[in-house]
C-alpha cells in the first residue's frame, strides 16, 4: 500500500459513504483512478466490507458486557454454531489465558443478560464485566502507523 491507498483506507474508515468525487479530491486523483484503487484494495481483502455505526442506546440496548467463557477445545464444534446464532453477541474471540472465549454482548436489560449467561454456562465457567462507559469507541486501524515492513 502506498500513501494514497493508506489515505483512502483512513477516509473510508471515517466515513464509508464518502462520495467517490470527494475521495478523489482529497487524494488528488481522478474518480476512476480512486475507484480502481478501492476495487484493488477490496480484491486484496484489505477492505473487507462496509457497515453503519448504530447507536445501541437509541435501539433500547442499554447493557453492554464482556463475558469470559472457559470451554474445552472439544466443545468448539458445538459452541461456534451456537454463538453465531445469538443475535446479541456483537463479537466473539478465541483468546489466551484462563478463559478461552471473550464475548462482547448487548442486551436491553440485566435480566436478559443473566438469562444468556445461564445458557453459556452449559459450556463452562463464565466471568462477566458490565460496561459503564466507553471512552474510546470502536475505531479503525491507523494505517499510517509504522509497520515492521516500513523499516
């Protein structure tokens, strides 16, 4: 990726709906040249999708929590389809440490969160942290940060 690609990725992370014409103006290229670059970035799977940021509170999801789950490796074939089918799971990561899974979830109430945790406990021990505030919202990667290959 050159500097123009990095600028395009940065701009699209800030606003994936930015018009092609505006992107072209910001990187000092023609719209067709920018379109070709974006298409190449998509083919190289550097850009893998576009999404809208949603205000969970406005939709009634007042509880965000992180759940650590300890499961045995043999349970993964059963666990993965189950967790993929849970609409309140925002993210699920297989991690190192005492727990093997880290889930980020959103629920309208603690009662519904408690019910979900009960369902998870058939797979193993859990530990839950409820989010009070989020000083750093989910954000994109700083593609201008120095990478090992840049040295």
